[in-house]
C-alpha cells in the first residue's frame, strides 16, 4: 500500500488535486436532480468525504513542505466556506448551509489526521 502511495506521489498529483477541486466546485454549483431515496444526513457525509479527499490530495501535493500543511488545511476550509456563500448568492436552486460548512471542515480535519498517519509511515519506510 505504501509503495502505491509513493508511486502516486512521484506522479503528477497536482493535476489530480486540481481536478478534485474543480469537480467539487462544479458539483456544488449545479442543479442536482431530486431522488426518492432518503438517507438521514447523507449530504453531510458526502460533504465530509469530498473535503477529506480534497484535503488529502492537496496535502500530498505539498507533502515535502511541512510548513505548508496548515496553509493547505486553512485553504480547504476557506474553499468550503466560499462554496457555501456562492450557493446562497449565485444560484437560486441551491442554499448555503452552516452545517455543510461544519461537515466540510470535519472532512478537512479528518483528512489532515489521515495524512499525518500516512506521512509518518512514508518517512519511516
């Protein structure tokens, strides 16, 4: 598993990070069709997962620059806040929600925890 992560880091992780960021931006601003399937708070889980992936991608983009780690985390949280403001102001079919911001932030912080654990193992091996 760690070998696969190291190989990914040798590749072009920046492109993946940009694609993930643009995908989240796009999916956050489009009109989403309504589904009859209802799962309690599924959208909050989706927000957390999306921002977990976002933060991990960007953290691995700058993984050799330890001081950049907290800038990446703050940027991902700020990106989530900006998206929620845009949903409220730019679209008339989406609404901004402070609980979404909380879910986004939770995903980013969980991503930081996972990144720290993975990066410790990479440095050891």
